[in-house]
């Protein structure tokens, strides 16, 4: 009876240079120690410049290839059906001028959004009426309400996004991180279909 080897494809693999992909680069292997070391060194694919920045390694092709090399073994896939290889050759340092410009635009845009919202809902009039109800006096700028409200607005945004620069307040992901995760999932699904050579992506006529 042939020995069973379990493979779990790595969903995303990032490389910074062109190289030969071995089985351990794209999959986790469950087998006996001696066999595992041999399988880990098995070359699966050679990345070239023609591959550009994304390569899809389908588990079907991996099993087919390994089956020819190791006829006495039975391979079974557990987990993702393919690995997405992303080649990032050079990471450029961020341009300080561009970063500062984007930060300034976001800062001004956020400030304008908050001010327009408060103008639309007549926040100042609401605070004036609240001051009148609590004190019986009319005041144009009830600072004892406006100042704590302004601080609360900023603190509330920090707690909502669960970040202070690189520091987290707790392990719960922020709504922005969840949206980025969902976007990455959709992007991976799209790429794994249209970049996979086994899929017929040509439109029907």
C-alpha cells in the first residue's frame, strides 16, 4: 500500500526576487521525516521575467507533477486549491513630499466632512438649545458642551478604528481592516481564476 502525503497549499507567497520554487515554498507537507526532507527540496517551478508579478500554482498540477516523480506515493490536498505567488522585486522608499501631500489632503477632506455634517444637522443650534434646557440661559457658544464634545469626537474615532499610529487597543480588527481583508479576498479570488492556466477564461461565442 502506498504512503499518503498530505499537502496544504500556502494561499499567498511573496517573493522579492526570481527563484526556483521548491515544494516547501508553496505548501506545508505532512509525511515521515526523511520523506518530508526529500519532498521539501523538490523543484516545482522556475519563476522568470515572463511571469511578471503574479503566478498561480494549481494543486492539480503539483499533484500531477509529484505523481510522476514519486509513483509510490499518494498525494492529498488539504486547504486552498492553489498558491498565489506575488513577486515584488524592489520596494521603493516612500517619498516624503507625496506622503505629506496625501496626508494634508486627507486631513483637510476629513475636516470638511465633519464640518459639513455638523452644519447639515445644525449641531450648534442643538447645543445652544441643550444649554438653555439645562441652565435656563441663552448662550451663543456653550463651551462647556462644545469642548468635551470635540474631545469625545476624536477619542471616539480612535476607539472605532482601534489604532493609535501602530499601537492597537485590543485584538479586535477595526472596520477598515475588515474591509481591506474582504477586498484582498475578492482580489485573490479574481486573480486565482483569471491567472490560472487551467481555467478557460476566454468568452464564449
